[in-house]
């Protein structure tokens, strides 16, 4: 049986911090589609966005479970860690594969909060989750790469100083494996915005600050290449387990908040002379949502345990993400149903959390792709795509 630290001291501190950002704060931002700058600043000042950065670079140097605890508690308090969660895991690409000079240049500033590394430029309109089919090109020209192409669903691009960008450095028809010829570049977005990069916001059903990014012959210094040219796909993959585990922890937090809201309302709402929570038609869906949340929580802990032990955790990370996203989606439906018409009223925050947590059925990887992964790599079934 696994043993995973619960990081209760961190959880308590995050809950205390979140008390300063109640539902009214998130409702206002949601209505305005505004970025939670004050919340992100508070997390930065408290050191939570640098929690995985080693102490030698100014971070806390804590394990993945500590980061998962931070994000889970933000969601369980009714907040939205998606505004900044990428800073926790995107920098892992630089940490694991960047040069000593790149780490020394970027990580202390990211840890101090003077640089934001929140943008992750991978997905394109024509490729979706087929990352090997991306068409954005980075062509070497002297001491620079010249980048041309388009990225989509690049969240927080307008609120980030740096982007981790995946682009083709060798055309697909010139490589033996379709995942070869992809490279990772660190893009200084402040310089790029003045030299051919444009950002277009995409309005979505939730306040997610996502965008399209266009590159028109944008020059990126060759010294910003992460690792070896052509091996970028492997570098991106190495961070996906951490990303999925952290997103799963967020979903567990969402489910806890939604279940708590549903149970509290069921106890206080009186219809036909008694609390609606006395009816099994109300009780059972809430209880089932709770059981499924706890099951997902255990899978998240198992994935964290394996990740921190340096063991293969691909299956566990994928299952944790799928089960937790399913649990939060179920809890959101139950909370809406329990509240009835009031579930659709903004002041209860249920409809906001319903919209926010629905995203994780699709991103950062869809449920169907997780099932395809398990079918092929765990059950030994034929590859389906």
C-alpha cells in the first residue's frame, strides 16, 4: 500500500490564503473575464508557484505531492488554480532538460515572481492532440531560429513573460519517426510581441484566459533551444505525467467543494415540511459522488507516490486524471440538481464551478485518449489511432 505525505501544514496555509478571495471575488472576475492578478500575486509572494523549483534557484524544492496539495486546496476553497497552475509544471521542462545557463537565467526570476512562465505553446488548430502533426516551423538562421506558425488554446499567453514552445525544426517528411524533428524553445514573449507575434483572446464558457498565438517570422535566439534539436517531443512528454497528476488533484478539490455545497444546501433547504436531504433521491447521488471522489483521491495519491519514487507512473497518472475529472463532473451535476433552480444562480457559485470543472473532461487530455492509452499500453489491445 502506498504512503503519501498529506502536507497538512501547506494545506492549512493555502486555505487561510484563500479566505481572502471569497466567492464574490471569483464571480466578479468571471463576469468581467478578468485575470486574478491579486490572487496570483498572493500565491507568488507565499512561494507556492515556486514550490517545485529547487532551493538553489530560490524555490521551495518540495516534491510533487506538495504542489498537488496547493492546487487541491485552492479548488476546494472555491477558487480557480487554472489561472496559474501551469507555472508549477511548465517550468519542469526547463528544470529537467534546460542547460545550466538557462536554469540560472530563468528559474530564480520565476521563483521570485519577476518572470512569469505560464504559457505552453503546443496545440495547433490542425493537429489537436496529434502533437506530431504540428506545422509551426522554427528554421535556423545564424544565431536565431525564425518561427512561423500558429498555436491555439495557449492559456495565459497575455499574462506570461515566457513561453515554452514546441515547433518543427525538421519537416515531417524528412524524419523517419513522426515524433522526431520537434524542438523546444523558450520564447521571451515581451520581445516577440514587438517582433511579429500576435495574441488573440478566445472567449469561452469559463474564465480561462485562453488565446490563439500567431508567429510571423519571429526571431528566437538559438541559445533558447532547450536540450537537443529534434528531441522536443520527448521533453514535452516527460512533463505530462506531472501535469495530469496536478490537474487530477484540482479536480478532487473541485469535487470536494461541490459535494460540500450540495450537502450543506440539502440540510438547510426545506420543502414539504422537511429538509430535502432527508429524501434518498437527494441523499444517494451526493453519497455516490462522495464515494467516487474518494476513489479518485486514492488514485491521485498512488500516482503521486509512484512519481515521487521515480517509478513508471504513466498508467496511474492517466487514470488519476480521468477518474478525478469524472468525479468532479459528477459532483458538479449533483450540486446543480440538488440546488434546483438556485444552482443556476451566479450568487451560489455552483454554476461557475460547474463550467470550470467541465473543462477537464477535455483538457489537458481527453477522457477518450486516456482510455485509448490504457487499452493499448495496459491491456495490450491493438493501437486504435
